[in-house]
C-alpha cells in the first residue's frame, strides 16, 4: 500500500476536483437510498473499466457502497475481465449519484443512459478533448493521460491510500491509453512509477492487455492490412491510409480483436492520418482515427457526430463499406 504523496496526480487547487469529492462523499449520506452507480462506456476498454473498478475500491475505503456497470451486455475482453473486481459488474440500481467514467458524451453510455439521467446528481470524469460536460458536476481534463489518472486525483483528494489491486486498475488505463507510454506526458511516467511502487503488476498487465492474441488474430491482421489503401492527397496533402475490417473478417473473433489494428496502420511513414473502419452488426461501423502530430482528428470526427482526442478519435457510421469509406474520403 502506498501513501498519497504530492505528485502530478494531486491538484490542490482544483474546484472541479473539490466538487466531485464533495458529491461522492456527501450526497450518498443524505439519501434514503445510499450509494454511487459507476458507469462505463460502450465497447469498454481498460481505461473506462479500470477507472470504474478503482473508483469503487476508493469509495469502499471511505465506507461508501457502489455498483459498477457497463452497457450493452457484451463480454469484456479477457485481459480487462481479469482486473480486480471485474466480476462485480452488474445493473446500476437506483443510486442517488451516478458517475460516468471515460465517456466523452452521454450517448456513449448506451443502454445505461436512462439510469445515469435518472440519478439526482450526475458526475462526469473524463479526459477526452471533445467532452463539453454533461453532468451536474464535471471533472474533465484533456491534459490528463487517461481517466484513471483523474481517478487517482480523486483518491488523493479523499485521502485514500492506493493498494495493489487499485493500482492494477489504475495502471491498466494508463498503459493502454498511452500506447505503452509512447505518447505519455512526463506526469504519466511519474504516476506509473507510483503505481508500480504500490504493487501494480506492470509486466503482467502489459502482456495481458496489449500483447496477447489468439492464433486466429494473425489471419485477421493479414486480411485487414491487406485491404489498406494509401491516399496521398488526403488532408491537404499530408496523406491518409485506411483499411476495412468487416464482420466476416473477424471470423468469430470477439470485437476487441480489431481494436489494436489501427496502431499498425498508424506506422505508415508517408501519411499523417490512419483510419480503420470496423463493422459490428451488418451495415453498422465504428471508425477509429489516429494522427501523428499536426491534424486534429477529434475535430474531424465531430463532423460525423463523434469525438475524442486530438490525435486519437472515432465516430459511428452506417451503410456499406464503400459508402462509409466514400464519406470519409469526401471530407478528408
């Protein structure tokens, strides 16, 4: 267990952080139905799940009960399902306080949205640049490496020590959202050191979350990368590369198998932007966008109703693969 030192995770003069800490500790106590409902986004990744599980542990250390939920009843990816407390996911219940973690918009809550909006007090904790705030209280910091970094700030503000299990949950969000620290800030490295000192299983988490795939994944990589097309004239001549992953390409693999393929496309040296179009239900697509340095793909994604970060964003689309790609290229 590690005490709460004065590090980059602690922000002593943050009104938003103060407001969130006050709501989480005082509102449940004033309600006849105590508790906090913590909610993740659709297609849950390690940052939203790690944030939810860590926050639940932090609140429990303060004697505050909570539920953790994610939408749409899809199975969690294996590495994420192994995080401490993942077996406790279930319905949110009628808590007076609802917290959305790592959700750039209320739409990302999927079928949890009615539960969130029914709560007397709502809290948003997120680091997406496109998040304009949709809670009663918002803690949104685009400068943070991940949402688990903000959850660590909450732990510090509440005076809760970070134990090994909580450190695992926090580290999971940090290592994945920074691409194994390839695009972290200096604060991210200092936070990682703190979490590892607290007992986080850094090597094991990196392997299970980032470097473990079934053998059939190699066939998927071959199919999808084989569909890639370079468009040198896109984005004002800075160039783009795109690829398509159909439901048939997945061949029975779970949806998360395609998530890391965008980072392979991103390595093409001659282009600034990479795009991967992933089919879920027939005709329903999720577009992942990555930029290297200059282009704000969150602004581009907002044109399609999506959002995210400057260098990593996404949006949803419908139609055939040709139609979805054509719409992308028309604006690129």
